[in-house]
C-alpha cells in the first residue's frame, strides 16, 4: 500500500546501518537491525550506543520504545516478512586498494538463504561499480525467491549524521526495476514533504555517484593542503586565499580548509578503491590518485614541523589536543592524530593527548604508546609543545595564560588555523599554523 509504514531490515549496525535503521524507524517504518557482533546487539538492546554520534542515542531509545526499532543477531528474524533489506556492512581497503567485497557478498548470500518472498536487496555500503551484478549472481545461486537489487548509497557525515539522514540534500536511488523504485520512494516519503529529493538513476551511476562525491570532497581538501604548503613558501596566507576563492560562487566556501590532512574510514578508502577500478580498466583518474597521495604527505606535516622546530625529540613531551579524525565523533579510523603520535614516538618524544570523546578508543588502539588524559590542560602540563589536531569547539580558544603557567616551553602548532595567532605571539608563544607564517 502506497505510503504505509513498511517492514524492513538493515544488515550491519555500524555508523551507516544504525543511523539508517533509526532514521527509517523515525519515519514510522518497522525496522529490524541485525549484526554479527553479539556484544554490539546487546548494547543496542539496552539503548547503549557503540560509538559517539550526537542525537543518535535519543533517536534509538525513542523508536525502540515505540516498538518500531529492534536489534538482533538472527538474520532470519530480521529478513522474514521484510520488503526491503539494506546491506550496510563494511567495505574496507585491501592491500592493493581494491574494496573488499567479501562482507557485502556474504551478507547477500545469507539474506538469500532466509528471504521468504519478493525482496528488494539494497546496498547502502559504498561499493565498486558493478557490485550489484555480483550481488544478483550471489543471490540467484542461493534462492528461487523473486528479488530486485538496488543501490542507495549513503552520504551522511559522521558528527552530523542524523541531520544528514533525516534532511538529506538528495537521496540517490539506483535501480532498473519499477517495483523497487516505487518501494524506495515510499520508504523515503517521510522526507519528501516539500521537495522531491530522490534522484533515480542506473545502478552503476548510483554506485559511482558515491565515489565521485567523496573523491571531489577529498580533492578539494588535498588541493588546499598543497596550496597551503606553497603559500607558506612564497609568503602568502592560505586563510586569505581560502576566503578569496571561497566567495566565488563557482567555488563555494565549504571543504576549503587547509589542515592536518583528512582521516576517517571513507575518503582514503574510497579514493584508493576508485583508483584501483581506474587502473583495472585502464582509464586514467590521475586527480583521484594525486588527492590520496597528497593527503598521505599532509598527514605527516605536523609531525615534521615539530621535529624541525626541536631538532631532536628525545626527552621532549608533546601534548596533543584532539584525537578523533574530526570533531563530534569518537571515530579514530585513519585519523591524522595517529600518524602524528607515531612520528613523535619514533623520534623519542613522550606524547600526551586529550579528546572530548575519542580518548578510550585511542587508549584501546595504542595502549601505553600515548598517555591519554581527561582534561585539555592536563595534556599541556609539562609539555614542550602543544599541537591542535582536531578542532573541537572546546579546543578552539585556548586559555593562553593557563598554558603559560603549565607548559614547559611555549610552542604551539595549530593544525587547523583556528587559534589566535597574534595573541599567542604577544603572549610569548612560538606559533606555527598551516600555510601561513
Ligand atoms: P562499520 O564498520 O561501522 O559497521 C559495519 C557493521 O557491519 C559492523 O557492526 C559489523 O559487525 C557488521 N557486519 C559485518 N558483516 C556482517 C554480516 N554478514 N551480517 C551482519 N552484520 C555484519 O562500517 P560503517 O562505517 O557503517 O560503513 C559501512 C559502509 O558504509 C561502508 O561501505 C562505508 O564505506 C559506507 N559509508 C560509511 C560512512 C561513514 O561515515 N562511516 C558514510 C557513508 C558510507
């Protein structure tokens, strides 16, 4: 029935699966989320979140309380009676850069074995062009049940994911079966009250749209980072240049910040996967490959600067503010802070870090390679230098008088160009930014 709440399943309750499940439940649908990680499912049943995402806990709690959102480890329980099943499992990088599709294809086979009637199998995971064909073949090998495959890539930003899901700029639907298209339109009806933001296209175009979006965003950042290094050498200021070009409507002001390099689980992985596809097909995508290479270089910039300033780091204590790959998340996957910590440690420094929420993840990943403290000024205490890596709001306005009191030597490395440079210098600090002197 058109517009009626639907029963759906989400396979994988990571950042994408959980936000998607909670979001569809918020639109009134009946959602069962399934994950192979029993600990995670137990937590979710108690409405405890496996990661930090603003607003998510409340959304999950409310929809679970209304009986619209369920969690299970039993795929059959989730898939039985579901019209659409979303695959939201990981697609990590393999050594050669290719996306590892084994989780996606395994999920597809498992869905095929338990589905009990017409089902639309939808990929939310970011998957290489042509994956839908592989899913179709994998499912056909397991079942006689009728089904369609569709692509519905996810564009959420960690840290603002709920907003992105509930009020998306667009919803991309890749499908060739009208029944699947209608079903996905119905599912998203809740957000289409004012404008129709659904863009229907071929499955291959939808698969590629996701890579194109991440590659474009990553390229902008890498472009600004390379330009920042150039600006520094020629005595220009990347912040003036950013404003100068960002005010041109053809360019726009978003995603133009020079910094410590991008991290996160998507940009690097997706650039590498797209680059791999291009190499396999012998079609040059040089800009994409360069954006990735420039970023690997950029992630080392802060560490190299610290080393250049001090000459040697043995016996030095370096404080780091911000460990997550960006503000408002506790995700540390491919975080620039991890590269910095490794460089500083390799050069003999002791490292002490603070992050509003990512501390436990860093502790779990690095053990005693770094001292993680629960208060920003504790990370600066006794430090020879303080480095800002992640620009959380609470870290943007340092109390310079307090830093003067607690630091051993007054050296600041502002990896995001947000600290007050002139004030810091007036207070006797040596200040380094990115792309400015
Ligand atoms: P994640 O690693 O946080 O979550 C994946 C989850 O899937 C895990 O909980 C894992 O236990 C579960 N899982 C794996 N195999 C399973 C199976 N067979 N059955 C049930 N559960 C299974 O991953 P993520 O960050 O949510 O990313 C998922 C996909 O979405 C990736 O392709 C990623 O590129 C894409 N994506 C991520 C983001 C993001 O910001 N994280 C944004 C857009 C798209």
